[in-house]
């Protein structure tokens, strides 16, 4: 395995997580990096799994996503 740091990954992620007694905030920023692949192609079926207790009352997503 040869790695050149973040430049060698096809999907760069930055995650921010803040927990308080009554709220939990999660932010996930991502960037597709086709230069990391010899033959660039679309990334499909990307899933983010987040265990949340107590239910979800508000979700914002750009682009739109399904909770």
C-alpha cells in the first residue's frame, strides 16, 4: 500500500461533532478527489452511519439526503 496522505484518497472527509445535554450537532464535509485514481469514476452508494439515541427532530443536508 502506497499513500500520499489526503491527496491519495478518493473521498476526503472532515467531521465535526458537538454533544450537549439536549442536542447533538453533526457536520460532515466531503470532497470528491478524482485525481487520486488512475481511472476516475463515480463513487456510488456512499453511506454515513451515525448512532443517535432519542430520535431526530431536525436534519439539514446539501445535497438532499435521506435520514
